[in-house]
C-alpha cells in the first residue's frame, strides 16, 4: 500500500466533499458507511473500485475527478 498516495487521495476526497457542503453521513450511503468514509478520508484504509463509484455518484462527480489531485 502506498501510504503517501492514499493520504493525497484522502485529502482530495475531503476537499471535494467539503466544497459541496456535504458531511461524511451525506456521502456514506448506498453501500458505503459514514465510518468507511472517515477511514478513507484519514487514509486508514484502501478503497475498492466499486466504493469509488459509490462515492463519486454520491458526490455527483465522475470517478476520474476523484484522482485529479496530482
């Protein structure tokens, strides 16, 4: 696991969520829990492709936008 990359992803995800004035509870639906969102945003866990799709849908963005941080 590349911890530095996960931390960059985590920071970007949190920034995207906060820019839309959403809480972790708001995007922690449809198969992903608020606690999982918290773990992802603090780089405590890796994420699957299916979870990426759920998060992107809940943020109303494309999956590729989740990776626009480098």
